[in-house]
């Protein structure tokens, strides 16, 4: 077996299953090894029926004590049975599993695992998982990996595939080359790569998991930092190939706007202007809290480029956001007669529409291109591309940023080989110390102040016992004409998790709130076109409550939405929660954010209280750093920041700093890439550069 082998070399994986894996980004054996669990499942100790708690997950060892009865509930078929232990009886209910009748024999002993609810005097376990005593014993005490899945793929299949690779590799020696020299591993107390990979998938205990995670996160940071280092070296003061002149258009646009720029915005605009009209190419990060008004700065920079006869492009991480930017800028263009010819380029255009867009871009018929990752596809050739802007940079990898800035080079006639001005915008407040490390190749402008007249969002942190009251509150707001966001951490129900999920929560809201409320759901498994349709409908006020996962986290602007209700808030990082909260408080009405702490833990409450007391993103990020402890390592991950797969810049901040030190040590020798001990490391960097491999963090 080789790393580059297609996973169809594994037993049990045919073309059909391989296609499912491909959807999850896994095609080769190496990608399977790097397909890390999103969580771990540990089977509970056995509970007595008399001691069960309402609304909790439990394992009960019981004897089937009644026959199976069946009934219909709408389109569902429900099978009911009963199990008993020495302390009492437990109702069992199964949905759409008619075959269960043939399986559950009176007198048989099983371990039942599932969520229990109090019903009348007793408890009901819904959809329990059945384990034979032998199966239960085998699983007890073990941490089982839980992988992200797609429809048709289940945990068992992924676990089996990974296990096969680990076992086969064990027989033929280590499969993966070690990229970290022994000296560094000893210094940093890190285990070998093979050990780390085996343990990240199948840890025997928490301690092993910590070791594995530490090693992999360090590696991720180090590779990332070495790449940044390379970019830094090549990005130093490039002469400005697209010098611009200040034009009347930007002044006219600013005069026309219904508001004045804040002092901070003005300063950033001055920075941008100085860069683009100056001697060197712009390479600038604009960091500003959610709602601080970065889009208008992007519009100004794009306008300057257009007025100077150049093309500008802006890339957003989601289609929803790209469409929104397109609409905003088209609105500006029409209202203020700006010299923009716009085109939108996203993945969900038809082939014909795409071809038309490519043509307009290549001939220079349009001068403002807005889109998603589609902007950096090979097929797109720009014409005099002088400015590239990446919005919500933390959602992209460094590699994508680099590809985007290289798009200005090469094929465009006349301007061949010129690096465009680069501006990246981010609403993720990254503490200064970390920003220096992570964005070391960029100049930084910060917008601290929010536009005047914004009402601060009112917050509350509550337990699940407040859910009813929260729903009442939603009802009141909706009756007043407002709209509501609800966020759940999961998309659908799953065996391994009690976390709230979008599908069931939407049903619950529909059942619990007035029937004329329009309640819809939105999540990452939907087609982009469907997501756009829902966002449009929500933006147009046709939907009252949008229940979604964090796909709406970035950038979306819906001024009439006044409530953000976040279920299982304890599962999100503070910076991420702050981003979510930024979706409300954008209009004239008072807005509210309700954080529901589903864990009941005091630590979680303490963390969430930080958000309760502050609306300042930078302060919150600093607190996130302070409040994390080693025990939190698996608790909360800020998803999607800079595309790290396993490392987390907040939780693993110390390690990031260590990796920075090591990186500087390595690169202090200019010829490091030729040195024996770094050969694997440098070859990985070269490979990822050439093939654009999406190595973690790149
Ligand atoms: P973000 O920085 O999160 O991307 P946006 O650019 O979406 O924020 O701006 C949020 C809202 O604030 C928009 O409706 C925008 O028109 C408005 N806005 C921007 N700058 C100002 C300002 N100086 N005064 C008042 N409103 C502003
Ligand atoms: Mg924005």
C-alpha cells in the first residue's frame, strides 16, 4: 500500500463508496489518514432504570419484558416495547424500523443506548442502539472516532477503512515519512507522525489523544509558518506595477453616501490610497470588528482601480456573501453612477453563464469581478487585474490568497508578470501578538470604532430551562415584524450526539410557535442555489425564523433581523460566537443575542459570560486566550479560521508561538532546505506549492 493509492485498494471500498469519500475530500490513502475525527464517542457506564435523568443519554442493561406493538403516527411507523432491570421498567420506541419486531425476543438481554425522556411516571428511550453484552464489553472505556459524514456514509465504514490502513501499514512498517527532525521532536516533546496518526484515530485514552493532537497541531503550525516565511521573503517591497492617480470618483462617492466614514475608516482609506498611489504594491490586512464597515472601504479601493482603467476582483468565502457583495456594489454603481462594469462568478452559474463571464473578464469588458473560489480557477484569465480583495480572509488558506494574487500575473497582455495590489479583510479579531505571526507578510490596518448610532446588542446567557421563555421572546419580536436567526451546531440527528440539530429544531419550532410563522432551515449540505434562494427570501422578509448551522456566520447583512439565538453555545469558540452575534444589531431596532448553554457546566458559563459583558471583539479574543486550559483542548474549536484542520490559533496559541520560534530557528540558515534533516519538510513545502495540495493550513 502507498500513500498515493486510491482508497479503492481497501477491502470493502468500491466505486460507490469511494464516490462518497470523495465528497468528503478523501481520495487517496494519505487523505484518509489525514481525515481526522471531529469528535470521539465514549460509551456510558450502565445506569439503573430507577436512577435515569430526564433528557440525558444513558446505557441500560435490560431484559425484554413485553412483545412489540406497532402503531402509525402520520407517515411514521412506531414500534414499542419494554425492557426491565431490577429497579424498574423502561419504554423503548423505534421509528420506521418494522423489522425490530422480529429481533426483540421476550427474555433476551441487551444493552440499550440512547436518549431518555420522562413520559408520565416512567421513562422512554427513543431509537435506542442495541448492543449484545459482548459488544458492550468490547466498547466499554474506549474512545471511538466520530467522523464528519455525508449521506450514505456511516461511522462504521469510515472506521473500518481507517483501521485497515493503520493495520496494513503496521505490517509493512511506517507508511508516512517523518517530516519533523528528531531534534525538534525531542525539544518540543512530540511523538512521531505515525504514532500521532494512529492515536488521533483510535486513542486508548484521553492522554493519548492529547499527545496526538499536540504533535499534529505543531506540525500544522510549522508548515504554515514556513510558507508564510517564504511569502514574506518574496513579498518584500515590490515596486508598484499599477500606480494609480487619485480621481474625482472616490470623492463623489463619499459625498453621496448617506453616512460619513468613521475616523478609523478614514484612516484605513488613507492607508489604502497611500499604498495604491505609492511606490510599492499594496499588501494590506484590514482588520475590523463585525459591522465596522469594511465593505465600503473595499468599494472605494475597487473604484480607484476602475477609475484608473484597471480591473479589480473581490473574493468571498461563500456564495451567499459573494451575491450580497455583488448586489451592494451594483447598487452603489447605479446610485452614484460609478464607472463599474460588474460580473458575478460563482460555482452555481451554468456552464454557459460561466463561459460568458470568462469572456467578459478576459477581454476586459468588465472591470469589477465578484465571486467565490471560482475566481481563482485556472480557466479565469484576467485583463489588467490591478487589485484583488479577499473578504473574510480567515476562511481562506494562505495558499488561496497567494494563488489569487498571482492571478494578475502572466497572461494579461501588456501587463505581463505584474503583482496586483492585495487587500485582505477580516472580522476575526486576532490578538496582535498572534496577528504578527499569522499575517507577518502583510501591513495591518485596524478599525476599532463602530459607526455612530448603533445600539449595542443586548445579551443573555441561559440554561436550557430558559428555552421556553426564549421562544416566547422570539414570538414577540416576530409579531412586531422582526426576524430571527437560530443557530444549532449540528445538521441532523445522530447516534453519537445530543447536540441540537437544525432539522429537528426546525420541526420543534414549527410545532411550538404559531402556525403562520414562516420557519425555514439552512445548512451546509444544501446546494448553493438553494442556500441563495433562502438567504434572498430571508433578506426580503419572507421568512421569520432561519434555523441554520454556522454557514451564516460570515458577513451576511440583514438589518431587520434582531434576535440571534444560539443553541449549545458552549460548543463554539468565543470569537466565533462574537461573529455570529454580529449578524444582528445592524438596523434601527434594538437587537438581542441569546446564548443557550446546553452543558450546564460552570466553566462553559464563565466563558460565555465574557460575551455577556463585552461587545468588543479584540477583548473577547484576548479572553478566549486567557480562559483556555489544557483540559479544554477538545472542548471547543473555532471552526474555519485559516483552514487549520486540527490546530486552533486561540486554544493552541502557546504552541503557535513555539512553532514560530522553531520556524525562525530553521530559516535563520538560508540554505536550510538543502540540509539533510529538513529534506522531508522542504519537499513537503515544494510539493504543496506545485500541486496546490490543500495541506492543513495552506
Ligand atoms: P463589516 O465590516 O462587518 O463587513 P459592513 O461593511 O457589512 O460591515 O457594514 C455594515 C453596515 O454598516 C452596512 O449597512 C454599511 O452600509 C454600514 N456602514 C458602513 N460604514 C458606516 C458609517 N461610517 N456610518 C454608518 N453606517 C455605516
Ligand atoms: Mg463584511
